[in-house]
C-alpha cells in the first residue's frame, strides 16, 4: 500500500472537548493538516460533510511521541513489524515513534534506516523515525557512520546501541563529539557490562531469595555518572534510556545543571513498567516480568515517580519490546528481556502519576509529547493545541477503564506484564496531521484489521 491510498485529509470537528483537561469545553476545527479554529463549545461550525468527533468528557492532548520502540523489522517479523507496531502506536495515542536499531540486520547504515523509514511512511499510521546504531553491528568497538545516516532520507538525529551499552569510554566520547556536530543525541543504554555478567534480577533481597544472579543498581548509575561527565566535556547532548534506580535519578540531578549548555542538554526517560512494577513480581519466575534494566524496588519506583514529576527525568518512553513466544515463554534464564508498552503506556502513566496527583494533564502532555519531541528535534510534534499548529492530537477518555488482554493488542507478540489488569483511561481517537489514525479502538485507513484491548469500556467507573 502507498500513502496515496490512505484517506484524504479533510475537515474534522472535535466537539465539546477540554484541551489539557482545562477550562470549559471547546470545539476544535481541523482543516487539512492543521488546527483552523478553536471556540467555545457550540460556536464552531463545519461544512456538512465534515467528520465529527464527540469529545464530551474527553481530554485533548498533543499526540504522544515515543523515543524508545522496538519494531523488530527487519529480521524479526515474527514478533512485530513496522505495520503492526504502527497500529499499536496509533491505538496507544502516539503520532511519532523512534524505532530502535537492534534489528537484524542492525540499523547501522543508511540502507537499513531508509528501509525502516520508508516502511513507516507506507503504513502511514504514525511517523516512524529510525534510530541509528552508534557502533557497527552494536558491537561497541567501531563507530557507525553517523553522518551518513543523518544525511539519509531518514534524517536520523537519535543514535543508540540500545540493548547494549556503549561501554568503551573512548568510543562514547567520540560518538558524543560527532553527534554534537550533527545536533543529534546519543541515547545510552546505561549498563556497565562487567557488573552485569550473568545478571538475572535486581540485586537485592528478592534475587537472593529466588537464587537469581544480581543485577546491581551501580551498573546503571556508574555509566550515567560517567556519561554526564563525558557529555559535559564534549558539549554534547546525552539522553539516558530507561532510568530504573533511585541512584540514577540522584546522579541526573547532579549532572544536568552542570552541563555547559544547560540542564536540558542531558535528558532521561523512564518506562511505564518501571513506574508501576517491582521485583516482588519475580516470585513466580514468569519471564513476562523479565526486562532490561530489571524491575527494581518500591523505593526506586517512588524515586522515579518523583523525578518524573519534577523534571529530573524528562519523559516517558515505552521500551516497547515484543518477543516471539519461543523467545519469551521459556525458562527464566534464557528468556529475552522486554515487554509490550505502546498500548498501555497512557493508562500506566494515569495510574501511577495522574491519579495520585503527581502530574496533571499538562504534565502528561509534557512527558509524553512535548519533551520527547524537543529531545528528538521534531518540529511538528509536541506542539501547543492552538490555531495554526499541526493537528497531531490524541483524544483521551479519562474516565474509562479497560482490561488488558495481550492477544487483543495489535502487536504480533503478546508479552504484556499487565495481562488481566484493569487500568484507567483509554484512547478514543488519534489524529496524525489532520487524518484519523485510530478511533474507538480500531486503526483507520491502513487496511489492517486490528482489535485492541480497549474493549471492556465502563465509562465513569473509576
Ligand atoms: O528489555 C529490553 N528489551 N531492554 C532492552 O534494552 C532491549 C529490549 C529488546 O530489544 O528486547
Ligand atoms: Zn535498553
């Protein structure tokens, strides 16, 4: 399918909706790719054939941007494809995702990043931005051609060896220096490999009880401290992937203000699962709970929520990591680490941050859309909901509840740690440049039949 076969953008009138969950309800008129008019509810008119979206009770936010997604294409299309991952993203309220480079072959060249970028355009449900590998083959010993990937049609501006740490300090230093010249950012998977050899679970009481080799917090914190120093000396931008410990939040609070280009030159993300789940879940040895970095303790979870609320951690990124059954549904020690995240991220953020009063909807827009768009230098994402701005939007139902069923999610793989869990908030609709990509739990215009977990709606039940 080509982009041309997708529905044309037209006119959409969203009625009775509260942008950022604030103030009196308004009507928002979208014409073509942009917001054309915003006025008090009932005052905005649209042509006869305009699409109408009832926003009553809903919260309108800028479309979400995920800095950390694994789409598995090329190479592991048995777990996820650009098409199915894009569907999951649209259903989760995302309008842009960054596809990590640990594919087969690795996205360490212009050819591979352009392939992923083109595949994303063809599906058309979400802007797919390939992340380029920092080192050739993710092997950590030779810099990949960052400049060539940046100059390619994919216009890569985020580089990461995610899944692996760029552990060699000299390679990391050179990568930061190159990235500075490209106004790109190095997204580090912070894990000192010498400290995690054979590691299976967060080092602590729980791992000891279960007889699992410990994964120390220091493996993450030591690399983050080192990289804050390297980035500051290089005057380069650093992004820290999936922060998982209290100590890393402390290191970031120390390192960010010391960067010569200001605190925003060092950024960090936290995953929904590290905001909600702890290593207590490991008691059953169910590999669905195995993830890298590992689930930590209650004290870490508390610190991560606080760091996200106050901005030491900039944003939420899913680390959506689909795995085929044969790689995941096996004994703990050999199971691949990773969890689905795109369709549950909003609900987990609402559960962990909004309901306890740590973030309001403005805050959700900041951590799920505005900051990630700034970090990745996306000019048309994470924009204010205002006349003239691009219509990349998500309509959230804050009062709905739904029960997660892995097999009903759009991903090929079903490895969700939230199976059977009732979570708050659903995505009612997602709009990419004025065109509806998801509505009422189904994707629109991509020719893919997708069910979603957003089935058991019990509006107003929370
Ligand atoms: O849990 C994870 N899964 N962490 C990573 O860093 C990589 C990812 C994957 O590719 O499955
Ligand atoms: Zn990672």
